[in-house]
C-alpha cells in the first residue's frame, strides 16, 4: 500500500491543503514549526483515528494539539492504493461528530468498518505502535531496539504462519487453549453424569430384587396358610386363620404397589 494524496480540510494550521505524493520515497521538508509533524500526525490520524484523552492528559494530547484554530471543522481525506485498487478515506475528528468512511474509488462502493477508529485489518496490517515505529517514524526516533525487534518478529511470524499480519498468534493460541479447557470440562461432566445414571440403575435393580424376594416369601406363607385352612378346625381357629390370611394378602398387595413405584 502507498499514499497517493492528502487533503487536510481542517487540521492544525492547515485549511483546505492538498498534497500529492508519488509511489516511492517522498521528502517533506521545511523550517521549524512549518507543519511537517502536523502532516505526519494527520496521516496517522487518518489510519488510526485520534482519541481524546481525559483529565489532565487531555490538555496536551494529539487531539488538542492538532485541533484547528478559527475553523468550524476538524476533518480531512486521504487517497491510498492497495493491491492495485484505489481507496478514499474520509474522516471527521470532532468528538461530537466523529466518523470514518472508506470507499473503493473505482466502484464507489462503501467498505463496511467494524471499528470507526482504526483501519487495521482493512487497509493496514500493522497496529498503530508498529506503524509509527517502522513506517512512520517521528523525529524523536523509533522505539527502543528491543521493543521494535519484538514487534517486527511478531509481525513476521504472523505473516509467515497465517498469511495475515493482523492475526496475532499469541492471541489465537490463548483462545484455543481456553476452548480446550472448556471441552475438557464438558467431557468430564458428561462422564460424571453417565456414572450417576449407571449407579441409579444399579440401585433400582437391587431394590427390585429385594422386593421380589420378599414377595416370594409372603406368597409361600400365604400358600401354607391356605393349605392349613382346608383342614377341619374349630370355629375360633378358622376365624383367626382367616384374619391372618387377609393380613398376608394385604402385605403382598403392598409389595406389588412398591414395585410399581420403583419401576415408574
């Protein structure tokens, strides 16, 4: 990707200023306070937006430093070429009306943006820190050597493995690890539920076997009582045996009802 044209509608000391650039190296020079850093901040702001800080930091942040004097607006546009296609970025920096639109110039199609601030992943692969430390270095110099090396190493690793610089391998790895832990927990919970079901079935079977044994015992006693009732006995004895028989029949009926409850 390379920048073709800048249009500073209202930005810093610039008002309706157009700057055309060529593919390759472009040199912007001038005396102190001529506006060189303002152009650099405009390019960064067009790609990544300009956040308004809070509290004391808001007095000297980039938003305040580049806010135009004596102008109603705070905006600009930028033309870039990426993979042979020309795009137009149109951005309003004002906090109350902040917006960003990207259009494909050949077709006029508007590009959907997930984030109205940063265009990383849309037109750029680098994040703001990587861009300002490698492709858009300020006069104060790049980041510390170790930090810059780490950013470049991570970027090259992402491009080599994922074929995209905006996909962070560490974030992807951490996400997959979290998903793995979640699957392991679900698997253990499923096994535990299965064991509980098996244990419940075993207890139910044991209860049924116990009730069946008791029922057989009472049926044998009932049969024995029935045989004895057929013999000639005195009226008092016959009456007592009849009551005992009724009691045993009620016991057998109760056991049958308990079996039905357990099965249900």
